[in-house]
């Protein structure tokens, strides 16, 4: 793979920015989860109330305590009161975080062309599925990326740190309490935090107190939007999310599915993006004759994505003396074991969105895997370039299909009316409205 001129790289990044912004605006809008997240912010804006609770946990009719989710959606309306505002705000926010992630990876993997890392980071299927779309896993991914960059820098995975340690521990704390208000998977961050502090204790003991104070400061700032809920909890127990912890022996059957789904976070897995069954997937690929590129692109990416996931798993056993690789693969292994064990205590099965919080680890891991195989087989780099380019065309096709079938533009007038008349119920009702508790 060859590097391109800086001017072309700038144009490419601008194109990817526009692609992601448009993709988010025309993304899924009317599905239940997406609409409920949107309604939290719309309710807060139209009723001028504080969103004491966030995403619903439908299995126990509870809600995650904290106002952050509602604020992250409603801020778009305050900036510009149009239906697309929350998606535009999320699109900009997620782009900035992913841009920083790509820039960081360019420094840590200088042997890759920058255009390749930027395109891969900004357009892979799971990134496009959960980052520009209004649903709570998108916001989780945004905060998870700086958390894991901080974690990797603290433990000196690549050797010498390139980011300030003070920023790193502050980020760990801030990301943890932010995600705490967005998704129950925040608990998965605690072992990584413990390992980061253990690393400082063993190697930089004099920095332990300072690091701890900065971590607590980050926690405090992140938790500030949760304090009103703690002071004025719903008397019906709407925030009793602890009820979702139920021991389930049947999780043994998920040993392999969790592994393959975890590995696919960095792969071009496209079936999930096309639909829930074969008929719906084929419909997306064949319904519009003028989207002639979708079928051949999918026929290439489908086996390629599956082979990628398998390759990432097998790469664990490669003979590589790179210290960073050795350390990362064992971190990834123990994170997989932790993930597997965690689902014994969950009412929800291991759908990918439930642990998208760990996305940065397999993504970084994949860059080590590509490096290893491209050193052995030069043709692999050409194949990977084709996949990256086809992936962009695939996302364009999905965006066009979503615009027609799933986006706000199916009935934008209803959303406009809800905003103008300051009545969120014109668009839809919150689950809490039917349950009679929560927000």
C-alpha cells in the first residue's frame, strides 16, 4: 500500500466526514430503540424538563439513571430546532472522536498509509452501525474510544507514552461515569481501570496519588449529570437496574458466538447491517436496479468478512515476538473471558450492541494481524485495499436504502410538528408514559 499526497488525504477525510454526516441523518429513525432514545431528548426539549433517566432496560421495565443520554440528544435541538439536529450533533461528535482515534493509530502504526487507517477507522461496518446513528450504543462507542486509548497509553502497550498521563487517568474516570448513564456494560471498564492503577503502583508508585486524584476528578465531572437523579429518585424504583442481574447457566452455549462476534468488530461483517433474515437482506441488494454495485460488493464482502473474523481468531497463535502484540493479545483474551463470564449474570443475550464498548481492542488488534500477514503475503494488502474501497460503496448503498425505508424523511412533517408545537407525543410516546414511572 502506498501513501497519497497530503492534499488528496485532506479531500478524502472531507469526503468521509460528509459520508458519515449524511449516513447519520438518513439512518434508522422509526425502529423502537432508536425512536425511544430520540424521544428522551425531544421530551426534555419540548417540555423543558430535566431528563432524570436515560435508556430503557425493557426486560425489567427499568431505566438507566442519569441525564446524560437526554442531554446529548436534546442539545442538538437547542442549537437548531430541526428533526435532524441530534443526528448532526452526534455525527460531528463521533467524527471528531474517530478522527482522533485514527490519528492516534497513524502514529502507532506508521507502516500503514494514513489514508488506509482513516478510511478503515471511519467506515468499517460496526463503526457505521454504531457511531452516527441515534441509539445509545453509538454514544457508548464514542466514550469507549478515549477510555481505551487512555488505558493503552497508561500500561505503555507501545512503549513510550505519547499522551500526557494526567489526561489519561482523567479520561478513564470521565468515560466511565458517562457510559454509566448510557448502558449497563460500563461495568466492563472496571477491570481495565484496576489494571491501569496496578501498572502505576508497580512501576511509577510516586504517581499513584496524583493519578488517583485525576481519575476521581474525571469520575466527578462525568457523574455530575447523575447527581440530580440520586437526590430525587423516582419513588417507584424506575432506576433499579440491579434487577437485570440474573444468573443464567445457559450462557455456556454462547462461548463460540461471543468469540466470533467479538472478532467481527474489526471485520467487514455485513449480514447484520443488511437485515435480520435472508429475505430482507436480498431485498436490500436487489430491489433497486440502479444500485447495481450493491450485489457484487456484498458477494465480495460477505465471505471476506467471515474470513477476517476467522483470521483474527487464528492470528492469536501466530509466532510474533513483538512485545506490544504479545501484551495486547493476552489483554484481548482475558477481556473475552471476562465478557463470557459477564453474560452469566445478564438477562440479555450476547448481541453485539451489548458489548460494543470493547470495540477499540479488537480494532487495534486487527492492525497487528494485518501487518503480520502482509509481511508474509504481499497480495493481501491489495485484497485489503479492495475491501476498504468496496466497504465505502457498501455504506453508500445502505444509506440510500435507509433514506427511503427507515429515515426520518418517511414522515419528517410529524417530527417538525412535534418540535414546533413543543409536544413530543406527536412523534411518539416514551415507554415511561405507558408504565407510569421513570422519564
